[in-house]
């Protein structure tokens, strides 16, 4: 079964991007790399528009009464995202 998350084989990017980034060709390189990153749904990680997931979550083992403050625990998958 195929994964739904975007996976980019970094070796394949050499065949997609024909212009290697140099000191004087940034506009040309950018015009090639942005569509590739957008297509792979990776652009937001580069331009900073992706929001990180919350660092903590409510403890599922905590009681559901409203009197004490809710118990927070570290989110298990947060380190995978970082």
C-alpha cells in the first residue's frame, strides 16, 4: 500500500532540476525548484509557512473532571516531525 505522505528521493531531484545553484543564477534556479517543492508539498517547510504540530497533548489517561488543570504530556510524534 502506498504511503500518503510526500516522499522525495533526493537523488531524483538532480534529474528534475537542470540548473545547479551558483552565485549568479538564483532566479533561474528558483524558477525550477519552487514548482518541484510545491508539487511535492514541501514548499511550506522551506518558506516557513507550515505550522509545527503542538509539542504537548492532553494525557488520555487523565480523569475527565473539570476541577484540576488538564494533564499535558509530550506529543509522541513531535520529534519525528522535527
